[in-house]
C-alpha cells in the first residue's frame, strides 16, 4: 500500500510537476518491451552496491547491461562482490554507446556525480543520481536544466522518499490531519571507522552533507523551501581529522521552526534516527526510520484512526531501494508522473549546502572545534 503524495508533501502542494520531468520522452511500451536497459557508473558511493543488487533483483523492470569503474584498483577490490559478480565491466564510452540503453545509475564519489551525470544526459539517458549532487548549486542547476530541455528524467537517490512511514507522514500533512505545522525535528546519526572519516573529511559539509541531506529532502517535502537556515558545525576530533562529525541546522519558516541533527560519533545511532512532524491538530513520529515505526497523535478521529496516540501498522518494505527504482522504471515508461519536480530537487540541494556550511545563506555557519575532555583512564561502570 502506498501512502505517498503525487506531489511531494504539503510544502510543494500547488507547485505542480514539471512537464519535462513528470513523464519521460518515451511513449508507453508493451509488456514485451517492459524491461529497461540500464547500466551503472561507479562503485565508490556508499549506496552503490545496494543499488546494483536492487537493479539485478528487479529483473522484470530492468536489464543490467554492464558496469563502469574507471579506477582499476577499486575495480579489483569490488569485482568479485556478489553485487557485481558476473556483470560485464566496460568503459563509460562503451556503456553510453550500448544499443538500446535508456538509463544510467550514477554511483560515483560525490565530487564526480554531477559531471558524469551531465555526460549521461548529453548522451540521451535518464539517470538515477545518488546524493548529494556535489558542492555546487549552479552545476546541479545546469544539469537539471539540460535534462529538462531534453525531456529526460533525473531521479535523486534520497532514501526515505518511498519509505512507507514517510509516505504516511506526507499523506497526513497533505490531507490536513496535523493542522498547521509548527515544528519538524529530524535526527540521523551513526558511528564510522577511521578510514571512512578520512574519506568523508574530503568534503566540507561533513555529516550534514552525507547523512542529513536525506532528512532535509523530507523536510522540504513537508514545509517547502526554508526562509533562512542557521548551521552549527562541530569537529569533535580536530587532532585526528577535519571531519565535521557533529552538526545541527535550524530551518526558519514563517510559521514553523525545524531542526535536523546529524552525528557520526553516536553509538547505535541508527536506532535513534527519527523524523517528527508536529501540527496544532496532530503529530507524526517516525522512530526508528529503518525498519520504520510510526506513532500518530490526533486531536480528533481521522478515518480509521482514533483520537490520541496510536501505533500505525505499516506495509513491509521489500528493500530500501525497491520502490524508488520501480518508480523510476514506471516514469521512464510513461506509466506515472514523478512526485519530485526539478524545483524540489534544487530547493533541497540549496538547503543541504546551507545547512552543512558549504554555502553561506542568511547566517554565517558557526564552526567551532570541540575537544572531548571527559575521557578518563577509569570510566564509570
């Protein structure tokens, strides 16, 4: 059962879906032509393996023709992983010139996402583009504009869009169950290895750029583009690396205030991940996010939902990426419209860049090193 809105949440109601992105430039196909030829460029993104596993699993929707990994050393380390085993390895030029190819999943390091995606668009391909799309808002806008002019799909890889708890939340907001929204609160954290810290320290945006972007996407779905954003950036281990590993962003709206927190030093952080939307007639609380658990509070009954707090039974998730990639295939085939127009994706990326301190908005980012002085030789039992 799908709860989600055709247009992504109350924040974007009335905005409408761009004609260029709402349907692909392809006419609907017959069942015999249903399978879409797709390839993947890159294995460096954190979601790369999961995306390829899902594409191969969805063999009624896709025919995976090959994979590109330009780094020979990286290819050696991943080519025998079950996600990639048995696939044809090829160059980017070979992939983009494959007869009948219609789509590409771009799963490179974040700094390479937009340049490679632009080459795919110029080759006439629909793209699934993982997040976040680089550190330049103007480069991402050029990509969206070029895709729009060519009537090609750019589907962003924000991972909660098709999560049934978020779909329920968007429906509750859209249909007015929660009344006027005055607060949104999101938390997304985990712990990471030292090698992963060094890798992520290459990017100025830290954990808000890497993880917080998922919840910022959901926030924009609920409330739209924020008026102002105040980022707070902390480095808990400045003696070790430059990673901004503890961050908070405050998003200001005319009638609401929202916060998103993200840390990469939180023990068992995945179990405390949450997204809470509060209105003057009700609240949706999703915690944890995966597998999702949702509590709904209502000031009066809504359909089969009673007044007060209650747990909502959600449909099972077949996989983190399944529904999103099924949607991608349906949009390419012209069977449905996208719920996320380019204007939404551009607003999200602008908010991500400001919230992570990469791009200066109304507020200068507040950046302070933070040494952890409470480590003792004999910690309390």
